[in-house]
C-alpha cells in the first residue's frame, strides 16, 4: 500500500519524477523554505548538525548558534498542514520531500529526528497521510543492511555503487551521485560522447531499479538543465530554484 501511494505521488517512479527540481542547500537562500515552497520544488534540502543536543542547519560545523531544523522547516511545515487541513498546500496535487543531508554522526542525529517527526505524523507519515512530506536521509547514512530497522517515516538517498536487495530498495527514494565523477562539462559547450555514454549508463541503471536519479555539482545553468533533462535525469539539482522552475516546469 505504501509503495502504491509513493508511486502515485511521484516519489518512487522514475517516469513520474521526470524533470523534478531539488532545492540544493535551500537554507542558504535569502528565504529558506519559503521560495522553494512557493516555486513548488519537489525536493528541499537542509544540511543538519547536532549542536548542544539540538538539530541545527548549516553548511559547515557551526561554531556559533545556528538556526534549528525545527524553526526553518519542521514547524513551518506543521503550520501549513494545520492551515490546509492535513495537506501542505491548497493545491492537493503538491507535496515534496524534505532531504536531510546528515553532516554529523547519523547514530546521534537520526533518533532525535525520528522522535521529532513522530510528534507530527499527519505531516510526515506517508502511510497515514498520502499528502505528507516524505523525509529522505542523505549525507552520512546508516549501513544498507540496517535500513529496514528504521521506521517508514524516513527513506534514504541511494548511490549507484550500492547494491540493494528488493526489500531494501523500497526504502530508497532516489539515486544520487557527484556529476564530476562522470564529466567536467560546463553545461554550455557540447557534452562529449564519452561523458554522455557514462551518464547514460548510470541513468539507465537507476531507471532499471525504477528509481529517479539526481546529480549534485552539475553546471547550474539553463542550458545544462535542459540537456540533462533530455538525457533522462529525473531530478535537477539547483541553487536557482525560481529560474529552474520557469525553464523546466
């Protein structure tokens, strides 16, 4: 049942996920969460650390007080669900994934995160509410063979190099990798045939597992977005969410 819900909402099927937008390092934007939400981003990313027992959001390990995950994301999401009666938006077709890029020790971060999510199951539990926000764990992740030990509140960001059995694969929301491992292309000039074939192979491998694929560190410009879209990249990773939305949606 859960898998069918995710499939219907476009968080599992690679076909349904075509040309989705991932708001990379959203917390670094002038209006964290707000702009990505207004632009209907499909994935919204926050880098998370543990600071004095609190989950905080920052690119590098914070040396001074950093904004909390709750203040920037979890509480605003809960307010939206309260406002729109168990949905995150007046547009009932819209929901998104909150990507938690764990920068600290996952064994310390994940229990605190899960405990916080369990306080708002309507907002974060897809099994209970098909319009809930799916939380996806990226960055420092548990070992693959422990994914099934975690509640369905969270899914995981996979890598092309990882080998999943079919049961574990259901806990993987997407496949992600560093674009620079395949190409140094600038996004404007012609993509070389060699690089194109390397990208096609890894894209095909993800799609064979019925998973969408994302590359980080892509050339972040309209020409690159459109060419990657043509190659079959399902999720465009960008710091320019509003511009990418205009170009691709």
